[in-house]
């Protein structure tokens, strides 16, 4: 990183005053540990406070990774790295950047879900801001002023109601928001000082947490209705007042009933997006686009069946439809006719919409006419004959009964484990019969099993390849190890479908353009940028996403495409739009560089 940027200029380590000695060593933003030179140790009153040896940042990173690899448990590795962040911020991000492929599963999915489940037990140092509906109403602006950074450009806010398939974890969902801000910096290059994780603590309906004496959140049932909306209104207004109208607000882990509704509520007030809806949808679209050399045709030539009709699933459908409409020059309504959904009651149809009073409003655009009643995914696959099958069950109740629970006796046996976790046998929704049927529908069927954690994934890569004779194009929401396909004997190495390819670069693009609002075409542009980074070698290995090791290059290109779309739509700062190559160069130049600075 340092070589690409050249030698960084000297700076004075200001906090509220110039710091030196023990204070400097204990300040994570400015501490360099054993990398302080003799001259710095003399000038900054540190002689004798450190051992005499001196290490480069590269040598320090090697020592960190030796210690991390010496820990067998990913959760222990996660906390070891957070401890490093508390001591030496620049070294932490250097390690995260240089070892992105190895450390992303440790610092993000799937490990962060386990961290959130035990968040109250291991909590030792606050990161970000906590706002309580019980005692902080009317004081949110004052609380945000307590945060030392005045020029925050990105707020990641969660209420912890739907944490990564684990359900309601209350204030413990803050672990995801913190991890997201770390990825915005390490993968997207957003300066850590520009990012702020926030937990809106509105209580929890998780009885186990309410009974836990160590739970660190407010022990009240969840706030709902008008009071909830008023509290969120106050929060958004306080963010705008404190950090400016163009501060980005990313909603994280909000429930199905609130996720899309809040986006629509604030879409005209601030640049907002929800990664669970927009990010997941964009990376799914990116995989579909990247797979076209193998599947043939265009995105609009597929017939899609999506298992999971929550707001994440319908968000995927909507983004696919918008891309089809944009490229085929048809209306979104026409494009939606290529996409079907299965919810817990079966295939979503016009007939159901006419008789079911409780069918959710967000499902109505997908209630197609002229389709038969189907009560299982297998029946729907046989009736619709899709060429692309996408699984995205994000609501825990869908795993216990109904069409999304899998074969009888599997999904019904799944029970909730500690703090919302899952126990029991994995409910493989995409059975061998479903997968074999997909193999008959297309020469190279798309099979995306996106649910996570792995215990609720619709199927494994091995199962998909075996059932389709090795012809499928597969993606999963969970990390997957390379394996040998029994169908043709070749080594297959699918890559995880993760929104981490999207959201870091997306935020950088909004910052680059100083965007005023967020719109769907920006996510389509981001998806196309990710797909453009997938090579023939990637596809030959069974991957429809680029290597995580390339993530900063991917993020720079995503940022450039997003910023360009902001200018195109008139949602950027005034002035002529730079060309794409110029925007890529601007994104790379703006990215946070964790190289140590010289203290003079």
C-alpha cells in the first residue's frame, strides 16, 4: 500500500494537545509500537518505554499473523485482531488489507455472527455510539456530539432485530455494525475517522437475553409502532444536523417489517441504503451477469425462481427486474414476469393474492396470473421450469414449517439455539430432486444458495454439482472450500457471494461524488463493476466473483461506476463529471493508507 501511494508526509499527532510518551504509546490512532525510530523515541519522550529493537510495519504484520494463525478458534482470532485495533489502528488495517482473503471470514461472516451471540459476555471496550429509546429520547443530537469526530461521512446503524439469520439479538447486533465499518476502511478505503457504528437500542423480544443478567442492552420489549418511527425520525434528523445532509446512513440488520419501510421513509431525506436489501441484491445480480459466458444469452433470458419472499428476496427480484428493464428496454412490470417467488405457503400467485388477506404488500408485484398452485419448491421448479434458482431464507420462522422449511421432518426439526442460533440438522431446501430438475431445465443452470449461516444453506456446492452432472453455476452465501467434482473429476472452487464486494466501494463512490441521495441504478452500476472483474480463469474454477485479494481494486472500480452514475443522475456535487478512468484514479488516491507516518 505504501509503495503505491509513495512516502506519506510527516504530521503532528494532535488529540486535544500534542501527545508524547506513554500517552502516545497508548493512543491507538498514533501508536506505532516497535516501529518508532530512535529519533522519534528521543523527541517524543519514549526512550526506555519500549524495548530497544525496532521493527518495520511489515515485520509487525508478520508477527500479528503468526499469532492469529496460532489460534484455532476463529472467534478467538477475531478478538485478538480487535485487541490489535485498540492498540495500533494502522497496523490493524495493514494486516486486514494485506490478508483480506484469509481474514474476511474471521472479521465478517460467518464469525461475526458467533461474536454477536456472546457480545454481552465479552464486551470490554465500546466502539461507536449507543442510543437507548428508554432514556435518550430528545437527546440523540447531544449524544452524537459526544463522538469526537466532527466530519463523519458514513453512519452504520442497527437495531439488532434480525442479525445474520440468528434473529433478534438486541444491542448485541452492534458487533455486525462495527465489523462493517472496519470493512468499509480495509476493503473500500474509507477513512476510519469518517465511519461511525451506531446501535439504536429499542429493546429486544428475545426472552433469553431479557433473562440474562449479563445482557448489556435495555431489558424491555421492543419499541414498535409510532413511538419507534418517532425515535428513528429523531435519529435521522440528529445525524443530518450533526454531520451534514450528505452523511450516508446505512441501515443494518433491521427486520423484514422495518427494513424496506424505513428506506422508503428516508429515501428523500438523506443518502440511505440497506445492505441486507441493496447489497445482497447487487452482489446476486453481479454473479448472474458474470456467469453469462457460461449460461449464454442475457440476464433477461433466464427464468428465475427465488425461494424466500422476504424483503431481501424481493429486493433481489426487483434489482434483477430493473436490470432487465434497463438492458431490454422494457418496463419493470414486464421484466417482473420473468421472476417467481416461493414463500412459506408456496408459490406466490395471483390466485393467492385474491384470497389471502395477509399476503404482504411487497409480494403483490410478484403474484403472477396463470400459474398453478405449488406448495413446495420442487413443485414450483417443475411448474415454472426456471433456469436460475436462488435461495434466500432470512426469517427464522420460515425454517420451521411450510414450503421453505425443506423436506418434511427436516425443516420442522430445526430449533432455536442459544440467543437465536440454530440447532438440529441443516434443512437442505434444494434437495437432490430439486437440483436434478434444475439440471433438466438448462444446460448450465444457475443455483445460488445464499442463506446463511451454513446450517440453513439451501444446499452445498458438492450437492449441486453432483445432481447436475457438474454443469451448474453455483454460488453460496457461506465460505466454501475447493473440492473435486464427482461428475467430471475437476477441482471446483466457488467463492462466497458476499455484499462485501459491493458496500465498501459503493460508499466510497457516494463520498467521491458527494452524493445527495441513493437510487437503484447506482447498485446496478456497482453490480456491473464487480462482474467486470471476473476472469475466464475464475469462471473455469467455478467462481462467479473475483478474488477477495483483489478487493481494493474491485472497490475502486465500483466507486468509479457509482460516482459516475451519481453525476449522470444529477445527484452529485456541482461540476463536470470526470471520465471513468479519472474516477478510478481519484478513488484509489482517496483510499485510506495505513502506512505509518513520520512524527516530527
